C-alpha cells in the first residue's frame, strides 16, 4: 500500500493532461490552496463523485486523560470532516455505484 503524495498527483497531471511538470505542480498547488482557503472561511468543498470536505464547530466539553482518569476541559475548536460520495464508497467496496449516486 502506498501513500498518494503531491508529487504523485503532479506527475499524474503531467502524464494525463499534458502540461509541463512545472505547470502541473503549479495547477495542483492552486487547486489545493483554493480548497484550503474555502475551508478556512467555513465553506464546504464538494468534488462530484468523490466527496465533500467541510468544517464543523465542536463545543467545549470535558474529556478524560486515559492514563490518569483525570477530567480535562477540551476547548472549542473547528474540525475538518470528509464525507465520501456514494460513487467513492461503491468503488472502495468494489460494487456498482447506485444510479445518480454522485450527488453527495
């Protein structure tokens, strides 16, 4: 099993689209930067047939240190959430995607 890296994605853009290596890397960085900016500002990022990235606000709560059992306050924070599309779920599970299932 391997990890998909920026270099792998840029190389794929280079081979599939036909841009130069520098243009492919720049395109990838532009897309990732735009996605990051959208998420930072609270927008969702939906990639049809893949899934939706969104930011959720979590409130203050009490947690426990698992080692000591002592209660510790967990401060409010924003967390990144990914919800895969039906098409991606079907692909991962090697089944046919549901009709019209790429709308998530």
